[in-house]
C-alpha cells in the first residue's frame, strides 16, 4: 500500500524543482495528481512523464478564477481533492526605499494571496468529503531576514500565520494545514540568485550545518509526510527543513568538526 493510495493531490508551481519532485513522490506513493502551473510547456512535460495518474492545468495563482478552475478540474477528473500543496513562488527584490510597488504587489499576490486562493477553493470540497491536508511553502525567510528581499520575507512570514489561522479554523473538521520552511534548495530560483554574482554555491553551502544545500527530493519527502496520515496529529506548524542553516550563529569563530 502506498502512503497516498486513493488520494488526489494538487501542486501549484508543479513544473519547478520542488513541485515536480513532489508530484513524482506523490505518484510513487499511489496518488493521482494535478500539476498546476503557469508554464504550460514545462507543466505538460512533467505531467506527461507521470502518465495517466497526472494531468496538467494551466494556473496563474494570482488569479482566483484560475485557482478555482484548477481545483475544480482535480475534482472533476479524479473525484476529490485530498491534498493541496501551495508551492508557486515569484519575488522581486531591492532595498525597501527602492521597491517597485507593482512588483511588491505581485510578489505578495503570488506567494501569500495565491495560497489563500488555493485554500479558499479547496476547503469547501475537503469539508464535504470529511477532511484533507494542506501544505504551504514558506521559507526560513519567513522566520529571519536578509537585506534586499523584503517582498519574499514578508510574503513567507505572512504565509506562516495564514497557515496557523487556517489550521485553527478547520482542525475540528479534519483539515490539517502546515507550512514548510526550507533552507537553500537547488532550484531555478537559487540558480537565479547565483546569477547575480553576489554569492557562490560554495559559500551558501558552508552556511548550512550539513555543509551543503538541499535537494528538491528532500523537500518532497517532508511534504509527503505532512500530506499523509503519518502526520495525523500535526497541524498549524511551520516545519523547518534547512540543513541546519538557522542553527549556526558561530559567534566564537571556531570551525565545525571536519
């Protein structure tokens, strides 16, 4: 028996690194899945590789109509919506006094309002069917900050409390809601950061207690756990999966054991 047998899951940002790794993990554990993404070419490719257990739906998470249609499509195609993984992301950057208001709005609309839209669309179905599990992708940047990333930090911090609020509202109806807070994951977004030339992969890796960055498949393992009945007592949590990134403040200057 798979850990998600007879379950239907929708993943936004499904064509990206974490999204596609999670879809593959879900299907391997028996789920039917919907890859929801704005990138039609990559999304169709991911769904096609997963076979009959997957469908692609074009979805701009900043549009309530798009998100509602994607959730409706999951129910119409597979019969239910048991798991929702709100994972789509896009962010602008810059120091606060220099931020472009339109880019700020878009960042929050995709990374904070988008998950709200997903939950707004999925929860009525979950109430009817007796429960479900929702996982939202926050970040270590929802807990700490760095210069130049105020839109990202603000959206991810807001998403943690949106997660907690929703968990409190619907927990007695068997709907669990959790957030994950990854450290630095090997995704196209990280590649874009490296492309600025402000840091290197080696420098970032050394900031993690494990001495390396995180693979998308490692994030998918955590999402699977939170989506499955194995985490049946876990809700309203912001689960950090950061390779020890936030644990290292090293004020002593002493090196770790090699």
